[in-house]
């Protein structure tokens, strides 16, 4: 995920963001805004940016889906942080969620994760191997990703495991009911053995009774897959992000749940129409 979002937000979306939030009204000001990552992040979390979550009145509102996701993530982070700082002594504050939400690296990771599910094609090196749609979030998609990990070369394995971790986090956060309705059978348990480290496999008999649904599988092993992916990326900048999400998987999932039930509640199904 680009730190300044220019990799995902095109000139039209950045212009709309600048004009909506009052950061720029003239051409030269918009050009300056587009080159200032800090201003972009502040604008995404501003109260004025919340208006961008409803673009039904605009022509071709679908062209700004990436912008809407970025706004939703930053609005949620802003809400969580403000609630944490203004909480009274009697209020219960989730310090881990507060810490996770306040870090720009985590915000950027979540934006990148959610935008990767916008009916986009799979990475080129995996396009032929993945048989299930990118937005399936079901057993077929799970088995397709497991097969991908099995066929990946040594240099591709980190990317394949990262996709499996992404599937776990995205589904558990955005569409947990879909995974909850998918039961765990013998085939799924057998498939799991090929993507788990030996230390976890040694405990699989003890863990199996806790794995009643695909959601249980994702919640238990999502952090493991991210950690395995990070360990296969010895000299990559992505390793830090994957290590962080592996450590804070529960908080990351809770954050995405709040994005799903809050800022994206009214447009979630239009953003991801393939997921029932």
C-alpha cells in the first residue's frame, strides 16, 4: 500500500477529496495537495470527507470506490481514537484497538486489503491457479487458496500465504456470517495440514473440536498465515506490516468489523456485490 495513497487514488478522486474537504479549490492547490501524504490522511479523516460515502447523486459513482474505502477506514480510525481520548474514568477502553487504529501503517494496510477485494483480478503470477472469484469468501475460495500455496514455488510461497491471511482477515471482518455458515469437514481439515507449521500440527487434534466453521478456521489460523508469510520475506518492506497484523490480528479484525458496521454499512454490498 502506498504511504501517500497515490497508488490507489487517481487524480479525479484526489481532486474530489480536496474540494469536498476544503483543502484545495484551485488547480495549483490541488496539485500541491496530491503531493502531501499528511494532508491526504488528514482530509480522509475529516468530518467533511464523510459526505463522500454517499455518491449516488454523482455521475459514475463507482469510479470513486477506492476513495470511499479510504474515507471509511480513516473515519473509523478517527472515531475510535476520539472515543478513546474522551472516555471517562468509568468507561472501558480497548487499548489494543485504540493503539492499532491510531497507527497510519495499519490504516494503510487495511485500505489496501479492502480495495484488493473490489472485483479486481488476482496477482498476475497467481491468476491461472486461482479458480474461485476474488470475492467469493466461501469454501471454494478457501480450497483454491490452499491449492495455490501447494503449487507455489519457494519464491511465490510468501505471496500465496499472504493471500490466505488476507482472505481470513477480510472475511472475518467484513462478512463473518458467510464463513460462519460454512462448516468444517474432513476435506477441509486435511487441506489445512499443508499450510500449517509443525508446531501447530502437533496440536491439531486438540484444536479440531474448536473448528466448527470456516470462521473459526480463519480466526485461529489467520495470524499464523501472516506470520508464515512474513518469515518468507526476509528482505521485504512488507514484512513489518505482516508481522504487525499477525500480532494484532484480533484488533485488526475488530477494526474492520467497525468499518463494515459503521462507515460502509450502507454501501458494503454495492462495493462487494459478489458476496452474498
